[in-house]
C-alpha cells in the first residue's frame, strides 16, 4: 500500500457553514476536535465551493451543512440549495469524496419537513449514497423554539453532531430561513429567487440584469368576501436610471401560481389573465403614457399590448423629496407597502411609505376576476434595457401579513424551470386571515 493511500484513508469530517449565520464564532469554536471547518463565501455558489474543497479528497466520514433552512432547502453561499440543485453531476464530487457509510448532517430549520423535505432527503441520499439526517423542526436556541435533534434520518446511529453540547447550549440563534413566511406562501417563477440579504431572507424578483421578469405568487387564494390587509416591504435597487418596478397583483389566471408575465415596463405581470395590479413604476415608458417620475397606479395587466389603456387610476408620484419634487424610490432602501380590501364597500386601498393613494372602488369579482371570489396574490418585477435588483421583504414577526395554513414549499429556479411535481397549489383552499388591521 502506498503511503499517500494511508494518508488519504485517514477518516475526517468537514463542517460547512454559511457565513451569514448569527453567532457563527460560537459554532466554530464548539466543533468537535478533528472536524474541519469551512465557511462559504456568501457571493459564490455553494455547490461549486464545496466541490472545490472535496476535489481529490477521499474517505470523508461526515459532511455537516450548517445554514438557515426551510422545508426542502438549505441556504448556503449565494442562493439556497433546493431539490432542483440536487443532480448527479452536481453531487458527483460528494459521492467521490465520501467514505462508505458516510453521513451528511444538515443543521437548518425544518429542512426535512413535509413532502418537499422528504423528497430533498431522499434525493440527496440516493445521489450520494450517504446517510442523510436533518430536522423537521427548528434548529437552534430553545428560547426561539429550536433544538439540536436531527429527527429525520433512516439511520439514527449515523447522527453524530459536529458541534459540542456546550456550544449548542450557548448558541443564541436559530437556523430558520424565513420567519415562517414566504417559503410556504409563494411559488417563485421566472427570475424570482429567495436570497439571504444581511441575515434576512427576501424574495429577489429580478436580478440587476436586462430583460428579466419574475413573480412570487401565493400558493393559496385570498378571499374577497372578507376584509384583509397585507403589509410588506419593497426595494427597487439604487440606480435612478434603472427600471422597471414592482407590481402587486391579484389574479384568477388559469395557470394559478405558476405564471410569470412579460418583462420590462409590464413588470412581470403583463398578460396575466383575470387580473388587477398596483404598480410601483420606476421608468417612464412613453408608449404606456407613463409620467417621467417614479409613480404608482392601479392597472389592468391584461391590457398591456392592446389598444386600451392599462391604467385605471391616475398615475401619481409616490411621495415628495426635500425639494418637493416627486420622490425617487430607487434608493436601495425598503419601503413599507400596505394594501387592504374592504369587502362590504368593494374598496381596494393602499399606501406606500405612509402615503395613501386614491382607492379603487369597484366590483373586482365581476369586473376583473371573471366571477371568482378567491384569487391568487403576489408580486411581479421586470427589467428591460435598464435594470435594478428588485425585492420583496416581509416584516419580521409581523402577522399583519396574511397567513395561510401549512404548505409545501414550491420554488422554481431561474428561467422557465418546471416546478418539481410536489405539493399542490390552486387546491381551492382559502387563505386564513389573521389579525386583520
Ligand atoms: Ca428609474
Ligand atoms: Ca413604466
Ligand atoms: Ca427613480
């Protein structure tokens, strides 16, 4: 036997951390002796980084993945690893480096939860031939509802945590991705992805690239026979010369949550049927009769590309700046947007950064939704020749956002990916409205 073979047969473990974890030093210093730490760069693809580290390695006994989680996904590096990323090609370096009967332990909240989580586990196990363990519940500090038990595993003896008990007890954070909100709520289409931004997970509707369109659409419908209020935060990028903006949409398109509209000035919602939108528009399109300043209007996305006007209410500036000029919203900051529906008076009202606009009073069910009293809701974004990164963020711990009953996560990747055949949407269930304010 050659000496280098003896060296390579030294069994080892690698703990791979997402750099954005709170209190990371507690976890790093609390590793078992002999476990190699690797902290991933947040701006680079995790699978590429892990493959580089595993290249030419053999007999790795355990890989520990530590990052924020949600059902069927773990947030490592630039974007989350979801079922769509688990391919034989991507995981060949893992398979080559792992020892027989090796373990992959995933420390992220709820990664193994539900059908989506189970499918993620099964595919990872199949492609790596390792024992895979993860949790169906939150991981982390007990005060936040967490623990450190990886309860989902086919082989409990293979679950040997890399982080020592004292460090687990001392860890203050929780490895939850989304404040129990957006992953369960939305299907992401087109360019939309979930990204971690300074420790908070947000939906990036468009990257800062040309000709993008993305939507985040609810998996459950919202009921127009009840009153509701939605409150979210929107950001439009920081290039005033950029474009095109974000639209809130309500719709009853036959494609349900699995649709993205046209890009550019149509804000990712153009062409979605049986729909109504509120736009926050950062580019004056002459062909759409836009004013030259950043503006808002309620409009009909079906009318884009027709001879009819899209606008229903008069386009209005979103606020005023210190010089009493129309407010520029391409400042990089998040603005609070609140949208409410009064069923008795058929009134759709909304505010942006505290400014209220002319409400729309009309029978949306008959006029816009082809008779449907329950419709999908969500957000679209578009870029054209001019670009900006455009994002939706949810107010942490704020239950003014409409909540639904528990859902499988459905996340489509960039482009026109087919959503993996898991979970259901458009099953006719009604969103449960909590704490309407
Ligand atoms: Ca602009
Ligand atoms: Ca526009
Ligand atoms: Ca602007």
